[in-house]
């Protein structure tokens, strides 16, 4: 064996040792990639049903919101109708009822004044009694 063959043998042994040291991390890296691929597959298997459920939930939520919009529109229409009816009743019944009440009050006062001989009108109106004149055209007032 000459020097070149010994150098080649030493290089081959060094390469074999280096390959032996590198095999272990490469095997572990391969196992890591296998586990990573399996995890991704499982996640993909779970994502599809989750997306289907999410789409179903969003569809139901949209339907519920549509129903709520219809209900709120109906409530708004009902409130407008009630307001219009209140205005109608107020204009049709309110003014005539006030006029009838005022007429009946005046009638009652007139009848009671007539039956009492006019005494109620003089007693009930003290503000119309004559005030004292101070001689300068000011009735009951001070300067």
C-alpha cells in the first residue's frame, strides 16, 4: 500500500464516520416531517367540517337578521299607524269634547247664577270691584 491508497482509506473512513453522524439527525428530521404531514392532514380533516359549520351558522344568522329586520319594519309601521290614529282621534274627538265641556261649564255657571239670583257672579269676581280713586287718575295704584 502506498501513501495515496492510505490517504484514500483514511478519507473513506472519515467519510463513513461523517455519514454515520449525519444519518441520525436526518432520520429524526424525516420523522419530524412525517409527524408534520400527519398533523397537517388531521388539521385539514378538522377544518373542513368547521368551515361547513361556520357557513351554516352564518346562513342561519343572516336569516335571523332578516327576520329581525322584518319584525322591526312591522313594528315601525305599527307605531306610525298608532300615531296617525292618535292624531285622528285627537282631532275628531278632542276638540268637540273640549267644546262640549266648555259649553256645559258655561251652562252650569249660568244656571247656578240664575238660580242664586246673581249673587254668585258678584262674589266670585272680586277683581271687578271698583278700586279707590286717588284723585290723580290712578285707581288704587301707587307710583
